[in-house]
């Protein structure tokens, strides 16, 4: 049924290319649709902050451009979950297609999305702020303007976990509901691994500022440092890196190898940063 709720749709074209212009022009003809033209991609954090600032209504629903809504009562599910105050965030969740991609280049992203990135509702609720992603969430505009995303984080990765950590520190509750979108925009293994490298770099940037992020990568590095095994592990990673990458871009990627890849990249970046400091 139709919901009698005043609304608007704002789409930010963040340098997506000329091939998308006809679609934006067609969508912009609708009276309730606004297209924000941003010729250069300024990053995921800055784009979301701009969308929030441009919105005219007090409740915001953020959706990534590469998802589709599968449930006919999607908006109703969100609206009935809204608390009476302005001190909350609701995450609806995300699903990946059930069918394994025929293209082997897409399988790494698909495996990670299904098995790691999007656990079930019960697990999401147990660690509410840790399992937040910006793919599909609702937030009061006032809260978003008070606590915007960190625009110092460029590229891909951890602007969502950094924001969720800040919310947790402020005591803002994170509600999880079963209201997922379906993620269609699978990246090729090469693109996915580039995003992984960017997210590792962003995580180290946040750590250097004293910000703690959820997840096990920092814990593993701290344990290795306490046991004085970082150098040994990095040496082993360098010897195994080609084999690890070969597995990840193969037809049957092993997600344990992806964990080793993230750890190896973080140890490499740590070592290079230490070398720069010693030379300065």
C-alpha cells in the first residue's frame, strides 16, 4: 500500500561518467527527485555528508546505488521502527544474491559479502555497532549533521566503522532490523583487492589518530608485536604473497587467505611508516 509520508529522493552523481547522464536526466524529471552534480568523486564520507546537508526532511534513509529493494513493505518496516527521539540509527542489513556468480572474477567479493560482511540478524544485534554498514541505514538529520562522517578518509573503507565507533562512544543506540537490500554491484577480484588495500590504509590512519576500530586485525598485530613476531610474520608473508594473491583471484578463493593478505598489507605499511620516521 502507498505510504502517506512526505518524501524526496536525492541522488549524488559523484563523477560517475558520461554514460550515466541519460539516466540522471530522466530521473531528474520527477518532481520529487533531485540530482546533485559532483564532477569529481570526493569520497564516500564527503558525499554522504553533502546528501545529509541537502535534505529537507528530518529523517534520512541512505541506500547505495548498486542495491535493489526486494520487500514491498521496505519503507513501512523502517517507519515503524523509528524511536520517538532523535538519538538513534537503524541498520536494515544487506544480502547478496543466492546464486554463485558464473564469472570467477566476481566470486571473491561474493564469498566475502555472504560469509563475512553480512551475518544474520542475531549476530548483528549482539555486536550492533561493529556490524554496521552504510549500504542501507536510517538516521535523523539532526544527528547526522551533529556527527558527520570523517572526510579525511579518502578512497574506500572504514568510514562506516569509524562513524559507528563514534556513535558508540556517544551512547547512540544502533538498532538492527531484518529489512535488507540486495547487493548487485559485485566488484572484480582486482577491484576488490584494491579496496581491501585502501581499507587497510584507512584503518592505520585512524589508529595513528588514536581511534580504535572494531575487528581482529589490530588485535592480531598487537599480539605479534608483544611476542616480537612481526618481522618474522612479514618475512613469511613476503615469501607467500604471490601464492596468496593467486588463490584470491582464482576460481575458489579462500577467505582465510584474505585475512593473511590484510595482515601482510598492514605489516608492510607499518614497516614503511617506521622507515620514513627513522629517516626524518
